[in-house]
C-alpha cells in the first residue's frame, strides 16, 4: 500500500481493508534457526586438515585501511596478533573497535596481551592464560 493511501485511510478518506489471517497461513518457518554469530562463524570458517597446524599472523597496521588485512586473515581461521603502536591514537582506537566487532561477529575473542598489542582468536582456537 502506498503512502498516499495510508494517509487517506488514516484520515478516513479511503477504503479500509479488513485484516485477514488467511493471507499468512501458508508461510513456512525454518526449524533450524541459529544465531547470526554462529552463521557468520560457519560461513567464514576455514576448512583445515587436522594435520595442519593453526597459524598465527602478526599484523602491524599503519592506517585504518589496513583493517581489511586483519579481517581477511581472521576469517581464514588464523589467530591474529595486532600491534597498533605505530598508529595515531584515534586510528588505533578505531582499529581496536573494528577488531572487537570482527571477533564478536565471528564468535571469536579479542585479548589485550600488551600495551597496544591485541590477540584476535577464532572460535576454534583455545586461548589459555597462565
């Protein structure tokens, strides 16, 4: 229904269409519902051999545009150590915010391991603090 008809109906100038549940009876819903974070993790999860060891990638971004590199490695299933010490404070904050969103969206985690150095770990990698 267009905006003009809605306004006309609201003001009582148009024909009011009665609501009917019959229109929605044939809608089928999927039973295999899963959270968006799980769907994202499955979509981006790398298919690795069990014999292949997990990789850790060290990234030293210089500008916020390097976030693409961090995202690509993380979605491939690599753990990423991100050193933002070489960036301006404002850009480093944006980069860490991006990395936190990336980790949360793909069901991973982000840990601060030193001053301005962060670890992004995918869901399938366990991080132990001793």
